[in-house]
């Protein structure tokens, strides 16, 4: 196997779609102070996003002052949230046994081959052959005649 083939094989290994990130379990293990820090950062981020929404219907391409400030607030809140998260959650808790980041539980079905989801289907649309493979990615022998 060439070095390039190995890179492709590593880059496109199947996702671990069954060993999910359990936010509720992680949150339950945090101290009240840690929960407050994360909550404040998350609320700041949502508030910042609401500021950026004021321009979504504009057609003139002009960004309003509130939207500009909202984008900067969102950047800062994202950094604050990530910093708090990294400081509180052990790296091992973020990773599945195969070393990939865990996918959040709230995402629903995810294709282990392409990463599409129920709300973000493949370009031509797709359905589920199994709980972890979409029709677009399934090999012909994986698709049942009725499925």
C-alpha cells in the first residue's frame, strides 16, 4: 500500500456512530461552578447569534452595527465556551475507543461512511439501510429488495 493510499484509508475510516457523547452524563459530573461557567458562555453565544440574525433578510449586503457586534460577541463566546469545556472535560471523555471524537447523542442517525444525518441528507437524498449506513453509501449487497 502506498503512502497516499494509507492517508486516504486513515482519512476516510468509518465513523464510530454508536459510542456517543453523553452531554447529560458529563454535565452531571461537573461542579455547580463549572456548570455555571458553561451556562454563561452558552447563553452569551445564543444571545450573540440573535444579534447576527438581524441582517438575514437584507438584500443590500450591508452589515448592521448590531450584526457586526454580534459576530464578534459570538467569536468571543465560542472561545470562552471552548476554553471552559477543555478545562473541565478530560480529553479521554471526548474520544471514542478508536480515538475519534464522540458524536453527540442528540444528532440521531449518522452514516458511518459519509457522515450524513437525518437532517443533513446526501445531496441526492437518501434513506437508511441500517442504523449506521445510508442508501447512498451502501454496497449493492447491503440493500434489501424491499429497502
